[in-house]
C-alpha cells in the first residue's frame, strides 16, 4: 500500500464511507496485481462499510466490481449481485460508477444468453451518455453495445456502434489500437473480411507496441475470425491460439466472455491440426460445464461438426536421404488411366 493510501486509511478511521472508499481502492490494486483472494477480502469489507454508511452510489460501485470479479467463477452469484447494483444505480444520476454498473449488468446478461434485456439497457445508456457529452464514457458504452448487439444478431447496429466508437476514440487519441480494432469489428459485422483483416493487422501492431494485453487478445481473436472467413486457416488458428493464451493469462477463463473457442476449434480443424482441435474443444466444453455457460454450446457443436467432417492434412515429410531420384514420369499415353 502506497503512502497516500496508507494516510487515507488512517484518516478513514471512524468514517464508514471513507473507509469503504479506501478499501475499494485497495481491492482494485490487489486485482491489478493479480491477487484475486486479497481483492475479494477487501471488497467484502468495503461492501460492509458502504452499507453501514448508507451510501448507495458507493455501494453500487462496489457491488458492480464484485459482480465482475465473481463472474469468472460463479456466474449465478454474479448475476444476483449485479441485479442489486443495477437497482441502486437506477435512482442515481449518470456518473462513472453508475455507467460501469449498467455496463457490467448488460455484459453479464449477454454472457448468460439474455441479450434482449442487455440491448435495452445499453441503448438507453447510450442515449444518456450521448446527451451528457462525455466522450470517454460514450466510447466505453459503444464498445459494449457493439459486442452485445453482435451477439443479438443486430449486425447493422453493431457495425454502427463500432464505427462511431472508433471515430470518437481516434479523434481524442490518433491511431489507438482499440479504435482500429473497432473499425475491424464494424467490417466483420457489415462489411468485408479483407477490410476487417487490414484494420485488425494495424490494431494488433498498435496494441503490441502499447503492451495492451487485453485489447491485443481481442484484436487477435477478431483477426483470427477474419482470416477464417478468408480461408487462411493456419493463420487464423495461430491468431486464435494466441488470443486464448492471452485471455487465460488475464484470468478470463469464462468461455462466454469473448467468443473465440469455437472459431479456434474450427480453424485448427480446417488447417488439418485435428489433435490440437480436439484438445481445444475438450477444454472449452469443460469450462462450459464448470460455469454452466451453455450459451456457447451451439458454436462449439458447429465447430465439432467441422472437425469431424474435415480431412486430416499431414505435414509434408522431408526425405532423409541426401539425394532422392527424380520421380518416373508417367507417359502421356497412360495418364488418362491414372
């Protein structure tokens, strides 16, 4: 704990609201340091103190973070927590805390397969954020709205939100990785795979340079999808394997968080790598069973059908002898019989 936070903790003694805010910041730092156990302990203490203080905005913010953290391991409990947070946020003015709560609730609903209520909340939030004129908040809302509209099959709306988010982000920060990635998403939803791949090539490059691991994972996943559509199966498989590895390194094990597993299995199968494809499919199905994420089962079933029906392409073998005799040519007179 840094000196400023330690001083704030000392000042917070006897003040439930301030103590809750300090513990919330401690929890955030612990989570950034990948110390999930300590983060949850601090969040539990922060929640108790916020309830003691009777501060609905602070309590909503804390519960929103609790919901995000527990979503990875206990989706049902996360939904209950986020329902309470959304109820608290409903009576509060638009601010970063209430925006985050509404976004988190919508994401949780979409991951559980309930896209209609998620879209409704996001569209209302988008209108409020546009009216408030806060570009940073609006960009975040549009990113999530694009993803959820895509899951709902609303491709035109998803593409529109992605393009708007990209334009706003690029205007405030020239050439950022997330903006380039959103341009790629817009092309995937209602454009062309070649254009999507070009934008996502640039997004991968920028996110790599910025060491933005989360957006690099997303950009690789979307580029893998574009390459899959283009028939570049080996390249798609490489991107999607890197995407899954990065998501795992970030602790994002929920298969419904970012829909990469079905595309990974399909690209591996079409590239002739049946062993890795079967292993990726088994891992994804294990996670689906552990987290009750059956919303992604249809995609995995599709990928398994591709795996079963695709041929195994053996890697070309090199001759172990230093010099091989040239093949005997088939006479023209016999080629019609072969």
